[in-house]
C-alpha cells in the first residue's frame, strides 16, 4: 500500500506552523512570567535537586535543577553534598538576564540545606551504587539507567573513546529498550490476544503499552531533552504508522523538533537535544541514499557512516581527539547487547560482574589531543548537509568533506 502524504496541501502546513508559533509564544510568555517572579527580589528562595557536582581546586560547583530552571552555584569544598540530593536554597538573582534564565545561569547562593526526602529515583540510584565498589562505575550505570550526570573520570573516558552518545540516554537507548520490551510483551500477550481480542491489532496494542512505559520512564528521569525528543518521535511515528503515513522523512523530524521547542522553549539551548536531532538527521540521510543497498552491507556501513558524518559537528563543540575514537562504531554495535545485559545483571543484584572489564578501560592509557572544527568549515558542513536532502551531487560533496575531515583529524 502506498504511503499517504503527511499534509494534503500547503494550507495544512501553514495552519500547523501558526499553531506551533502560538504555542511557542504562549510557553515563552509563561517562562517570562516565571522569570519576573524570580528577579522580583534580590534573593529568591526555592528548592531543587543537585544533578551534578564539579570539583574545582578551591571550591565546588553545584548544578541544581528546580521546577522552573537549572543553574550553577559555587560552594565551599568543606560542604558535603551528593548527586540527586534535595536541597533548600537562597539564590542571588542580581544580573540574571532572561536569556541566561532560559539557558541555565551561574549565580551565588547561600543557606543551602539538605532536605530529608526519599523518592524512587534516589532509592534506585542507591540500589545501583551498592552493587559497585568503584564510584566511577556506579556513576556510569546510574547515568545509563537514570539519566544522571557521570563523574569526571567517566566523562573523560567517554570523550576519549568517542562514546559519550552511549551514556547520554537518547533514542538509541529507547530503540534497544523497545526491542526487549516488544519481545517480552509479545510472549505475554500472544495467547491473551488470540483468546480474547483476536479482532485487535496485536502489534499496535503492544506499542501502546510500550508508549505508556516510555512516558512513565521519561517522567521518572525528569524529561531529559534527548530522551524527550526520542519519545515525541516515537509517539509521532506510531501515529504515522497507524495512519499509513510515511515515517522516515525529514519533514517529520523537522515538525517533531518544532513541536518540542513549542512546548519547551528552554530546550532551544540544549546541546544534547541538538546532538540527538543531528544524529537522527544523518540516520535519515543514510537511509535516504543507501536504502537500496544489501541489508548486511547497510548494517556494517551504518554505524561507521553515522560516526564519520557526525564528527565535524561534534568536534566543533568537543575537541578531544584520540585514535581509539575510531572504535566508537564497534562499541555502538556491542552496546545493543551490553545495555539490556547489564540491566538484567543489576535486577539480579550482580551488577558488578563486568566491573573488572570496565576498570581496564578506565585505566587504559590514552593520549588525547585537542582538534577543533574551524567555524567556517562548520557552517559550510551544516549548509551542505541540509542541501544533501535535495541534491545527490551535494550529498557526494558531503561524503568527500567528512572523509577528508576525518583523515585530517586522525592523521594529525
């Protein structure tokens, strides 16, 4: 059956654009109203959660998330705080602009007091931590399952091996989780469906249950931007499939991004969201031009092509470079097995089974260098990436560009 178009005519596109613009303006106004309350007095009293701790030579910096904003504040090294700890805090609001309020700001604070609370996320984090003697490994698993921030050791390790995308929960993780859930739910539901609901679409019923699980998980990890994008795409994709509308299209991705920004204007400044969007864009670009290749060749080429295509963008923001980063596509393939396997190990309370292997990676001697994508090349690359949607010749130029970039990157 031939796929139906997403829009019947240009008028529908205009109507949707106007709706998203109104929605964006409304939510931006709500954020501005919250900002006005925030700066009304020179000191703002609130409660929040410590989502990361950055250790400096003379002081520490806490990254704190509240219901309305995220900010950074310095604290004495003598003060002892923990990630995921709930706190009561007074913030000095002087000189915080609306732009900084949306983006995430730095401000002085005082009277930081821990709040004695217990929630499921904290309890689960403790459950994971207790299975490991090494705090860095515990930090890694907490990030993989709860979308918490990793410590400096794991952050450096992921950067050096080019696998930061495997730690930051995104659509890739949802894809792996959905495969496992679909397999399990299919086993459980098949007999029930055949006996009581043979008239229903079994696959659609299973996907609805998976959607509900994903939504609960998204709320549980506090609406992580990359995961939010993946969830919205998942729901939107389910809607398109149900209505026989083409799923893998750049227009679909564009609309999902606009919808997310209309609902959450602050995510305009989320680098993790834009990396996630870029990753999906190059996946669509790969499928657009290589869909007729042999499936086995596609499987082998896919991760390597996406990795090389993303490098010019990644290295504009993160300059760390090592030869070992060339192993990133292989690590990505192995991760599809590793992720559900270690989840099962932690459920069985033997999560430390692979700790020695991970310690060997942590202790592996790497010699990183800093190589940055030049700004003009970065702009050029973005432009030809966009034009590659429409022109095959430009797509060839894109491939030549990122191949030359990677040769320079790893030969230097």
